[in-house]
């Protein structure tokens, strides 16, 4: 038994679509299908009727779904209580957050929060968007921080959560200033050698935002590197390897001192919102005070 199989099954039972579920779980559809099949082999009966559209849970699947949900919740809560006990009994306010928001936004804000709430203890889980959403839905964290975009939003039902928009960020195509000057890199140019492009994984949130921004605009570029982490791509940017779209919060110092410069005008920018999602009804007093400060 793999806990991910249960998470996959929960997702499939909610979406009733293998393609959407595999996208949410951030794995290929073939790998997702294999994991569902492995779970069915473990149970000993089919859990999904694949002959209908949309797919439906079998009777065994309907009986097994609440068992899977309960198992995931109990294991998550037990893991958290064990970790909290290991921290000397201090109550932690738990965050799930995208890695780049954790590095470039939340770390500084937590310093401010702790100055105003001295008894505040925090635990931050930096992970993919799908994992951050899962942790919030399962109650394994108190607050999730993520990006929202007009065309791309987290696949999560907001009905059960309060949302606070914290900051407007921009996704900007930039490159090393010296490399831009030497090579004349500009997204408006269609002639000359293609600009080396450092891209995000297409399945990542920022990758989908960039795709939405680019849409059908012609670009004379050549993708030379693909990664899922902003900070990793940023290192290559600073080495002059090419250009990439970067959240402004991640490169504010480099823009200010001129190390990085834009390689396109405002039509290539994408506006992002850093937002917090939570269920305040579950908060203890310290978490409630923190939520009020956000």
C-alpha cells in the first residue's frame, strides 16, 4: 500500500476524469492509471467503472472511498501530532506554500509576525501546488499561500475556505544585463539568432501562466533548459545563460541594481496575486491573531 494511491483515488473520485485527476496530482496520465490499478489490485476489486462517461465509482469504490479519506486524514493528523510532540509541546501554526513564495515573501513576513506575536511558532511546508492544496484540504496545515492568475487558478474548491489577497506580483521576462547588451536580446525582435530560453515545466503553475501570457504571440526563442523551481532557473539567469519569466518578488534586488533587465515590454508581463486560504473556524487563538495580521 502506498499512501499516494489513496490520494490519487480521492482525487479521481472527486473529478471523475483521469486526465483532470492526473493533472491535479502532477503526474502523467499513464502513471496515474497504473497507480489506480495498483490500488484496485490491493483491494481485490475494481473501484472505477471505466466503461461509462464520465467514469463512475463501482459499488466497491463507493464503499472504499470513505475508508480511503479517513485513512489519509488519520495518518496525516497522527504524523502532525507526533511532530508537534517532538517540538516540546509548542503549538505551531502550519503553512503550506509554494517554494518561491516561501523564499521571497513568507520568510520576511514571519519575522514581522513573530515581532508582534512573540509566542508564535510556525512550521512551513514548501512544496508543489497540488501538495499544498492537499495539505490544506486534509487539515494538515492551517494556512496555504499560493498564486492566483486570471487564467490559471489552483484546482481547489474555495467554498470551504476564507481567502485573503496579500500582494500583487508580476511575472516578467528578464535576463542578465550584460548578456542582453552583448546579444541584443528582445522578445520584439523576430530576426537573428533565437534567444536561449530557460522555461518552467509546462505542468507547473508558473509554466501554465507563461503559456497563457505567450498564447499565440510569436517568439524567436530556443528552449535550452526546463525546471520547476524559480530559484534554480534564477541561478542560470544570473550566469547569463538565457532569459526566463521571473516573479518580481524573486528578483527585486537584481532589478534595482541592474543585474537583471526586462527583455520585453508590458505585453509580456503577467499579473499574479499572492493569496492565503484557510478555514478560520479551526484556528486556535494564536492562529487567529496571525490571520488577522495577514
